[in-house]
C-alpha cells in the first residue's frame, strides 16, 4: 500500500512539473558590436492540445516585438536582424540577433502562444545583452575585453612537430569566428559550449619550424561574423638543428679545415682554415 501511495505521489509531482510553464534562459549574455549574438532558450508548457506554435521575443520596456514567428509582425528595425533558431514546436526558443547594436541591450523576454487561450509570457525571466567593441587590431592582448589566448612552446627545435593553439570566447555559435595563422601547417577547429550563452572556439596549428622562424612572430588572427577582427602574436624561439659536414674541404684541397657548428639560436657555422705544414 505504501509503495502505491509513493508511486502516485511521485507521478503527481512529475505531472505538475511537466504541466507548468517554464523557460530556461541566461540572465545576460555578452556580444560583440557589429557581430551576432545567440540567446539560448528552451521552454515547456502544460499538456494541452496545441493548435499552432507562435514564438515572440519582446522588450520589457514598451513591449516592442523584436522577433516573431511571423516575420511581418516583427518591428521593422529588427526584421532583418533577428531570427528564432531551432524548432519552436520542439520547445526551442533561442534567439539570434545579427549586426548587434548598442541599443540591443534589452532586457528582453520570451512569449509563447499555442493557439486559443494557451499562451504565456515569461516576464520573470528577462535577458540583457552586454556589448563590447574591438577598437583596433590587438597585438598585445592585455586589457582587451575579449582576449585571444595564444599558446605555443617557449622554445622549439628546428624540424620538430610543434602544436600551437589559439582560443577566443564568442556568443554566436551559428557563425563561429574564423582563424588565420601566419605559418603554414595543419589546422583543426574545436567548439566548446560554456555558460550563459558563451562559446569557446579553438584553432590548433601543427607545423614544423625551421631556423628562419627564429625570433619571428607566430600570429593568430581572429575574424568574427560581421567582419570585426583582432590578432595576437608570440615570437618563436627556434633552436637550430645543425648538420654534420657539407663538403667544405673540397673547396680548400690544400688546407686543413676545421668545421665548428655553433649550437645556438643562430644557424651559423664557423670555419677555421689552417695551412698544411
């Protein structure tokens, strides 16, 4: 008997939870001006017969419609810049805003209409957008609001396989940033979801340095959707891989040639020539 009561209680709790109006959104997201930002959103609704799904995003001030399932219902200045991502019928309500502007800070809230009288506005779950700008190409990332993390070995050997990684956070998984390296090599891209609508994009470069790369900058340039870009660099320290001999003695048939290789960061060879006795 106790088991039956317990089963019914658990079932009632489950039904009450699954029958409520809920939404899952971050309270704020960070976005780059001129680029795009995605507000991740998912919702649930009571078990009712659904006639149709209509998703709406509004401002808390003035109830302005910044995105609507029916595009013509969207405020004109947002009409070409906002879009509902995913399938609203499968409880996805994520919002993408392109060409992010200073006036797009919000707060915003989501409203779902299921046809008839089944509709709900999630006033208590507001989302704000904090914006930042990239004023210039960044060579030194100290103080940059969205710094690039460039990682490569401090000292490498000529000819060895070296991996360098370049990472940056962003908020537009639909259009992730593009990476450009100053050195040729094999590139791999990886995306990782973080909290509050943020993503981490990483490009890994595998290459083989030579002595001419010593003290030369390895540059990583990041271009965001919308054309904004920034870059950072790190000087390579290449220890030369010196060869043994290269037939110098044939150039001096009557001389004794002593070849001394300088094992340093500079790929030089010292020739000491002596007269035959």
